[in-house]
C-alpha cells in the first residue's frame, strides 16, 4: 500500500509538473511570437511594398497579377515546402476614364459632388445621365413610392448607424442599398441609382464596393454610383429645398469577359499529421481606388508572416500549415469557391482556418464558428492572450473566403481587430499605407500565429 | 406552513424580480449613455475648439488661461450646480524663439537635426553650445564612463522597448533619461544633454516633456533638449564613424517666476449623499508644441461630457459629482496638489475618482487602485461593459493628478484606452486634433460616464 501510494503521488506529481512545464512552454512561445513580430517582423515592410510599389489590385487587373507574382515570390523566399498558384477564372470590371456628377439646383446652377462607380455597374450613356431624384432610406420606402420612381435616379441615403459599437453591424445593416439597390430600383423603372457611401465619417471620399443586377436582363440594367457622405448630406438638403432638382452622372466603367487569375498558396507539410490542414488566409485582390492597405493588404502580409514567425521561434507544425491568398473576394469570391472545390476533389481535411479581413488595427480577438465543444476549448485559450490585451472570444461568423471550407467538425475563425476606424478607409482612396500603424499590424500577425500555434499544439 | 411557504416564495420571487429589473435598468442606462455619446455627443466639437481655437496651453501661458476660461464657461452652460476656479501658483517656462541643432561631421560639414528643448531646461549660451558627444544607453553606462564625460554633451539614446505590448511600460522604462538625465550628466561634468525622443516610431518629430535639475544649484545646470528618433539614429551612426564629431545646440528657453493659475471645477450636488464626492478629471494644461488633443484635451472633453451624458439619460447622481480640470500636470502637478490640500482642509470625503489621461483612443478598460473588496466589486461590473468590447479590469495605478486623493477606503481609477498609437503623438507636434477619431473619443466619454453611474448606483 505504501509503495502504491508513493507511486500514485509520484504519478500525480509528474503529471502536474508536465502540465506546468507545458503551460510555461506555451506561454513563452506565444510571448516569443509577439516579440519577434514587434521587433523583427516583416509585415510592415511587406505591406509597404504591396501598397506603394504595387497598389490597388482589382481582380483581373495587371496589378492583381503583379501582386500574385510578388506574394508567390516572397513565400518562396521563406523556404516553405511548396508554393504554387491555383488557376481560376475571375470577373474583370474596369472603372474607365471618367466619373463625374453634379447637382443642378436650377438651370445652369450646378454643384459638383464626389462620386465613384460601384464595382460591376454599367456605364451611363456617353453624354451622361440627367434626371430628377427620389431619395429613400430603404427598399420598403422605395416600394411604397414605386409610382414616383419611373425615369428618376433613386438616391439611397440610409446612413450607417453611429450607435452600434461594432461597426461591422452598422455596415451589414446598410450594405443592401449598395448590393441590391440598382436591381430593385431598375425594376420600378429608375434610370440610375446613387448610394450614400458606407462610411461612418462625414467626408468627401466616395466608397466603392460590389453591386449586383441579380437576374435583371442586360437591357434593364441601370448605372450605379456611390456618393461621399458629405455629398449625400448636401444632395439630401438640396432636395428638401427643391424636389425638382436634377442630378447629373457620367461614368464609363465596363464589364469585360472573365480572365484567368490565381490563388496563391504556400505550404509547410505537417511533421506528424500531414493530412490535417490548417489555413491562414486573406484576399490578395483589392478595390482599384486607394491601395488596399487595410482591405486586405494587412491580412495578406499577416498571413504570410505566420509561417515566418513560427520558423523564427523554431516551431515545426505537426499539421500542414497553408497560407492561402484568395483572389477575387471583392467581386465574386471565385478564388474561395475554387479553393474549396479543389479541396473537395482532393478529399482534403481542413481541420482549421482563420481569415484576416477586417483591417490592420489593434487585435481584439476572434469570432469562432465551430461546435460547442471546440468553441469551449478555444475560449479556454483566452488566458494565453490576456497579456496582449486580446479578450474577445465569441461565437460568430468567420470570414467570407474561408466560410466555404466549413463542415460539421472543423473550426473556422475570423480575426477581429478593433473596428472603429475601418469604414473610414474601406473601399475608398483613404485606404492607403499611411493609415496603417506598424505596431497594430504586427500585433495582428502575432495573434494569428499564436492561435495557429495553439491549434497545432493541442488537439482541436 | 403553507402560508409561510407562499410568503417565502413570494419574497424570493420579488427579490429576484427586483434584481432582474435593476439589472435591466442598469444595462439600458449604460446602453443609453453610449448611444447618446455616439449620436449626440459634444466631446468631439469641444475638442475641436480646445485644439484648434485655443491650441497648446502650457501652464502659465495665455493659452492656458484661455482654456481655463473657456472650459469654465462651457461647464456653466451645462447648468451644473456650481462651477468655480481654484487658484494655484504654477511654474512658467517659455520655449523662447529658437531651437536649432546640427551634427558637425567634419569642420564645415553639418547636418541639421530636429530638436526641441525639454520643459524646465535652461537656454544654451547665446551663441549656442558646441561640443563632442558621448552616447550612452543608461545611467549605469554613464557612471562607468564618467571620466570621459567632462566638457561633452551626453546623448541618452536608449529606445523605448518595441516588444512591450503596453506602450506605457515602454515609456516608464525610458523616461528617466528625460527627467533625470541632465542632473546626472551635469554632476559628471557634461555641458549639455540630448535625449532620444520617447517615441516608438522612427520619424522627424522631437518630443518634449518635463525634466528636473533636482538639487543642482543654478550655476551647475546644463541645457537639455530632445532629438527626434530619426535624428537619434543618425547621430548614433555618425558617432560610430567618428567619435570626435561635434554637436551644436542652440535654444533660448527660460524659467520665469511662478504665476497665478487655476483648477476648473464643476459640480452636481448629490441628491442623497452630498458629502460623498466622485471626481472625474483630466488636465487642462498641455505642452506648447502640437495642440494637446490627446494629451490631455481628450480627457478634458470626456470629463466635461460625463455630467452632460448623465443629464441626457435623466440620471441624477445620489453622490456629489465633480468634474475637475487640473492645471499643471505636465510640469509640476501644482493643480493636483492644491486640489488635494483644499480637499483635506475642507475635510471632504472623496469616495471615488477617475482620470482620463492616456489619449482619446478606443477604450480598453480600467486600472483600479483600491482595496481587494472594492476591486472585486468593480471587476464584477465588467459584464456591463462587455457589449462595448471593454474588457480590461485590473489592479494598477490610477492617474498622476487624482493619486493625491488616495486613502485607505476610497477607489481611484485610471481610464485605459488602447495604447499602441499614443507615443507617436505624445508631447510632439503630432498631437493635434486631426489625429483624433470621433468615435474612439466618444466611446471614452461613455466609458467614464458608465463607471461613474455604476459607482453612484451601487454602494462602493
């Protein structure tokens, strides 16, 4: 009995020692990931190149091809086991050579307002479009006023809600105007739509973004443009003075046939479970105005940084780690669809994926899409992130590109940086490298690397 | 028995109903505070005025007097029960009319570098100061090299540590160079000191801040200036090429006799416990370069916003609420000392104080200086802040100005916004209104108001 008791206590002692040692090892590895990112990180330098040497990179553009080649090359320089391009056909839309609008308050009296075409929109007639305006806040309101719509430009002016602390909720509650506005207004006989920019700040930058004509035949499509928030306020107040004012819009954007493009994939083969795949990803395309520093240059360089940081702390993943830079998130998600199709064809097992596509701001945490059991496991890891002021571990949606990989067993995570400033930059000329803070960006890279490390270290 | 049981259950039911009702009432009041701040807030407009119409407001300056009068007036406009000025003598230091420095790499070859005088420093001789340079990273290193110091300019070049996630820790670990550098170097026979700016970013802005000569007699004092981080890097690399280069510094700053100034105090008398005082405060003075938008204009307008927001949701404090705008935090803390002295003379009971002096960034939480029991109470309130992504509730230091009010029973809290960007602006020409994000500032005002509301609602 005495002997047994000793054995028992020895066992207990060893067990807890091991747990403690592991705990310390994990904490010090995560600390090292943050330290390396903040002191020897490459994210910022990479993003400088992607933003300033390449720039805006809409799907199908020459710049998108340059970004694909550059990122492939940089991943190769990291000495990953495998770096390759995955071909996929993507839509090609071009903005054209002019975008112009004014408010004609009375014949001959015009005020210019800043506009930009929405991605996917058709052009106006060559001489521009000149029509009366009907202002609405919602599709419901439009529907009630459907008899007044014919021959007019519909002005969707519902602002993002300032009172929502999570600005992505405010975006979700307003974005249908941009995506479906043209289709719905066209069905009521409108000749064009003007959308208030999805921006919480009052300023002079129009914000672009994707729109869709749904099932509308080519002959029924109408041009769609975004107006800056200040422009929207001005137009609204002018309309309250004179309902019969005219709005003039001229743009020559164009949809071209699909072209070939690529997802960029870099891989470290898992040392122990090579068939279990962990993805860290972002989208390599961006809008054509601004240089896409926050959306999603930040996510691209943070994802590229993950294998580099793990290597810096001499950690070799047991599972296969893939960096996936998806093409065409902004206007089609063809890259994400292609990646998930290929993954199904190859019967690949994606156990985990994390996406960074919410800007290069201070990390706040993770939005976790998984079953209850796995959610609890990840939530328990929050203690490891406390020293870095990362507290948000909640159930929620992951990311637009990785969501195609979701199944019943795996875990999809959306990286959540602070959201307050994002929509000032998003899809506008404000989204440039100078709006990136080096430390905030680097803390994001370390957050992604740390979560990947924990997923690989433990069994999820 | 049955009767008793019914009574018992009725009691239990009522008790929990009350708890639930209170819970809901609290949650909805806090929600209303955030909503009012984000949609009808005055913080941003006030800060625009304080930054752009008044500007930098060093203690004893005309601008500081303008800021005092303006904030008193604005508090009066809020219809508080009492608004008054509390007189206090403050130091008066003036920057003078020129600040200039260059590195003379060889006779006749000079490179200009951006410098600014440290607050409290004496001037150089009229023709400037020209001397060899000795670069050190610490007082220890200086002490070891003390025989080489005589007649030279000591260049303190220890950077802020990039790897510390809380940038205030990095600041604390480097600030002794600025505060004590001149005194210590002078004792070893130096003729001047140049301090690397306390800035985590490499740029061209010198950052000022307070310095002290300690007990050094007037005749032994030496001029002290700050050099931009890029300038510091340049000087260091030039020194590594040529130890005998000369550094030239010219500044004509000056210490003048103390002048009369004021703390600004606004008060709502408590409806139930008027003798229990809650303070929300910040400092009305700032450095003279930049316009002090983050340090501490943000804290000033956030503090002023607290009674306004409480009034907006029709909440009347049971305890006395005081907005205190302290003068002279930056170079003497005379305002804070005076306030606490007067409070002792009047046998006032300060049950709670919160200070906002860490920039107008996204709120992260609170640093709490109290006994264990009260700390636990406040920590339990963290659930009320979760919807606003405010998670940090830890024991720690409160704030420079309110710390004089600390006693065994009361609670002092430091408001903690995100710290990543703060030291890019702090004490430099970068600290201007355009670096303020409206929503981040407003979330801060609501955070202060919510904590004050909870303190008043519950018994602390």
